[in-house]
C-alpha cells in the first residue's frame, strides 16, 4: 500500500472525507494563534489554512476550497456535515449561518438564530441542528430554509441527553443522520424522523 501524510495543523475540531476524496478540516478558535501553526504555508494562500477556519485539501495537501463570501470570518468550526456527495454543510462561529460549500462553485448561505450547534443536517428546504450553548445542549431544532434566511419550525428536547453534565460523549452528522454516543450507547437520529414529528 502507498502511505503518505498531509499537514492539516493543530487545534482541529473536524476532519472528514467526502465522496471526491477531499479532506475537509475545521479548526477551533485557538488554531490561528497556535504556535505550531505559525510557519504553515501552502501555495495560493497568504496565511496558514487554519486562519480561514475551514478548508478542503486534496491528498497532496493542496487547498481546494476555502469559504469565500462568509458574512464574518470563521473563528471556530462548530458544526460540519460532509456527506458522500453534494455540498458540504457547515455552521461556524460567530455568524452561525449555514454554509453550503461545493468546490468550484459559489458559496450559498442561510442566516439562522442558532447558537453553538454541535452537528447539523441540511436537506434544502430543511435543516436540523443538534445541541447548542447552555441551556440548549440537549435540544434538536428543525429549520425551514428560505432563499437566504431560515425559520424555526420545530424544537425537541432529547431525553437521552437530558440531566447529564455533558449531554453526549460524541456527536457528528453524516448526510441525513446524526450519530450520537451517550454513555457508551450509539444512537442514530434521522432527519426524516423529525420531519414526520413536525407534520
């Protein structure tokens, strides 16, 4: 087998691979100041990739996509959903707008009232966000997406996450499914379940 390595920096929040083989990396808010990231340069960028908050790399380490056209610079990559095909979706701090990123195509974005979602599912015209800043760590919020904005149309408290100091041990979205680990138990929650519950 051919083995190789690609530098993706420190203070990583997310690292996921899409169906094209691109490596999508999102960083935390300390990445830009992290000492080991300071000397990191790649062709075509003036600053270390982590200062953009979110990037897609190919297997050689070349940057293929950075989020251009965001309302505010990405400081922390909160929620990222890299499915097997189609756009990659993110909901970063501080704007918490939902971003749809496809290499080689313009960015699309929707404004939201979300604050600190852990994971997000997007299937226009709907989006589903898991978690948030206190006291919403155990909430799931269903949004209807418009042209550039969104409207909340459903909200649930998940009993598996309630009354715990830390609502979950691990949570990630892939395509239309949340994968959540709580006390060693793996839960799968699908967008379709919440659409049916809101009908």
